[in-house]
C-alpha cells in the first residue's frame, strides 16, 4: 500500500515563487496521474481532495491517493 499526496495542478504548478515547476507538469493532472499509477501497477483505492491550511493562505488544494499493488 502507498499513500500519495500531490498539489492541485491549477494552484500549485507553475513558475511563480509559490509554485512548483516540474519537468512534466501535465503528469499531475488527475487523468494523467491515474494513467501513470496504472502503468506502475497500482490500483487507486481512495482518491480525495483536501485544502491545506498552511499553504497559500489556506487556499491550496491537494489530492490524496491511497493505492495498492495490482495483482498480475
């Protein structure tokens, strides 16, 4: 089992001082990230979104994924 938390794409990915610049920023778009997890043989058991009160004045959305290995 693996727990993954990623920042919300719209508010946290980019090149401003409070944002993260990633080599492949589209990876963190929800549909793309689900495909990425499937390619790693991970099954998403739970996906939820929450607000992180300590980032961006309490407006930063994050995505939480609980994943389990797929049985091959």
